C-alpha cells in the first residue's frame, strides 16, 4: 500500500468459542439455576443489560467503531486522492490520443515510402544518377567554354564552376557507391527505394 494511505485499524477476528465459554462459563450462566435462567429469559431489560455487559459484545462494538472510523478515514483519503486520479486519467487519455496520432502518422509515412520505393528499382536509379552526373559535367564544361570565350567574368566563373563541379563530384561518388552495391548484391536480392 502507498505510504500516504492512512494506517488501517487491524480488526480482531471474531472467536465463537470464546463467546460460548464466556456466556456459558462458571462465572456467568454456569452457576444459574433453571429458575434464574427462565427469569432472565422473561426480563428483556435484564437480558439486554446482561448481553450488553458481555466483554465479547463490548469487543464487537469497539471493532464496529474502529471499522466506522477506518471507513471514514479511507473515504476522506479517497476524496483527497480524486483530483490526482482525475489528472492521471486525463494524462493517460492524452497519451493514448497522442499514441494513436503518431501511429496513424507512422502508417501514412510507411505507406508513402512503400509507394515511392515501388516506383524505382536500383538499376533505374543507377541509370538516372549516371545521366545526371554526365549532365553536371557537361554544364561545367559549357561554363569553362563561356569563360574562355570571354562571355563571363572571373568571379561569376569561379562561383558557377565550383558549384557545378561540386554537384558533378557528389553525383559521381553516389553513382560509384550505388554501382558497388549493385555488384555486391546476390541475384535473389531485389533492392527497392
């Protein structure tokens, strides 16, 4: 149990044998004769007083009071914990909704990736990448020709040529890397993007 939970009153177990011994024991009814017992049976007030004065009955009444106090204390504790419980429920509900949103988003993204990967094979991608690499190299050569013909100043040439050669080299490296992957794959492998 939680450390914040109020200490519960330990309730004693009702001992039937003890009650019988106490009521029928020599100190109480054991010494009464038949007439006294009939008289006690006929006098409800005296019988009530006798029963109320029994230690077992007093124990039962004491246990009843302890249980009432315990129940009241637990009820107060539960009422005090209600705001925390409600706050926890709200947090749990928000987390659940957030999980559902993320799961739906994941499924959409997964489906989109599957659709896109189905469109291109590695061979097709390799061919497209090689074509783009050749185009970048041609553009760089055209820029050199323009500069040599005097159609471009030095600063523009350097800036344009650097960008085009960088693009060309990046595409060439990617093309070479993809070519390595294609050569390493086994015939049963079918890579898809």
